[in-house]
């Protein structure tokens, strides 16, 4: 159930599925750094989703051989550090 956070709470379970590469759900050699969500943008997606009762599903596009690019690793590690400090609040 793909939803966006909304101040009106939904009575059913819902999920906000989003991808770190705003231009593609898969790996794209054509992506540039401006195509990726910033850590701040990711935090906004996660926090607003959880605040309104949703589940956040974060997609990364691995390469054809299963590697996760450093930009995805960096974003996810930064999100993890933020959650170490603030996770109990969400």
C-alpha cells in the first residue's frame, strides 16, 4: 500500500516505499550525485512516514553483480547513526 505521509492518520497499515536514487529504482550508470536523496531528505521521508503511522521501505539499486555503491552505503550508514541516537523516539 504505497502512501505518502499525511497529517490525517489512516486507519489501515500503510507503507512509504522510496528509493535513494530519485531517478531510478534500479542501478543506473547514468545517475549523478544530484539524483540521490540527501540524508536530510531520507530522514524527512522516514520521520514523516513513521509519525503518521506508516512503515518506511528504503530501496537501493545494486549493480548487476550485487554490489551496493558507496553513495548508498554512506546514506544508509548516516541514517543508521541518526537512528542510534533517535531511534527510540520513532
